C-alpha cells in the first residue's frame, strides 16, 4: 500500500465511520479497487479505526468529562444512568463478537455482492426515518438494548453502524440530539476493545508491505476527516436529512452488486 492509497482509504474511513454509509463496506470496496493485501489491510484497518475513535473523543470531550465526573460521585445520578445505558447497549455486540468472531471475519473477504446487499439494507432503514415524526423521549434502558442489537447487526460489512443505530433510535421515538450523541459514544469501548484484540492476535511482519509513512498518512487523514464528519453528522441528524444518505447507499449498493 503506497502513500496515496493510504490517504484515500483514510479519507474513506473518516467519512464513512460517522456518515451513515458503512465504513466497513466502503473499506472493503476500496481495498478491492486498490488491491490492498490482507496483511497490510489488517494493520491499516486498526490504525484508521483508532484515528476515528480519537476524533470522537475530541468532539465529545466535554460530554465524556462530565460523564466521568458524575460517575465518580458514586451516586445513581444522570451520568451514572447514562453510562449504564451505554454498558447495556454493548451487550449484543459483545455476544456476537465472542460467539461469532470467526464467522464475522470470513465476511471481510471483498465480497461485493454481500456489501452491496447490506448497503441496500442500510438504505431501507434510513429511508424509514423519513416518514417518522420527530421524537421527544429520552433513551431508556430498553431503547439502549434495542439500539445495541442494531449495532451488533452492523458488524456485517455494508451495514452502517451509525446509520443503523441512529435510525433505530429515531424510530423508537427518541430525541434527535440524544440519539446522535448516544450512537457515537456507545461505540467507543467496542471499537477500542476490538482493536486491542486484533493487535494481540495479529502477526505483523516487518515486510508486511506498508510503510510507517503510509500508516501515518492514513491515520492522520482518518482523524481529520473523521473530526469534520462527526460534527457534520450531528447537524444532519438534527436537521432530519438522512434521506439523502438512504439514496446514496441504495445507489452504492446497486453499483457494487452490478460490478462485483
């Protein structure tokens, strides 16, 4: 993987991690088009996912700080309840990760028919939100678990994690600003955990085919673009304009299937 390829894939990751268009699906498409090798793809994927986690921490640094301070008051306050809901939302993806890890890994093989089909699923889910009136309730523990199920399903490449979790939260009648914030915060621990497990299990050789420069360029591109995309996505959700991403996912899905 050369520096230009790393830059392009980093931009793709930064955009698609936060915008509801499936980062995993677009990375699979990008890797197929660019012909990235499996060994270097694993190292690169870990790096760019870490970059988008960092961008999320920067965007929500004040909210995260408030949650931590409230949690360490050791009271059943609003912050402790919110963190508890995030923990509840992680249960489904934890179960899927532990029980179906090998099956999930087998899906990341450049199967564009699968990616295209799942992009169509994402388009359908986002399209439903267009007909849903704006909700006014706060996310409950049951809502958190259901949104967590949507996140677990989104481990399949082509299904947007942010798109499915945000759409599910909106369809449950929750406030737009609450849903976008919860969607981005709930994924931090699972992504960090998955990256740590990948680092532990992966075998990276010195001749893996990717230079430190390319890795750094990809990381920086994913971080900067992710920073902008995260803030943009919050505005998009609040304005209720997800229908445009539904149309994009439908077009991308059909194109991927046709050219598979």
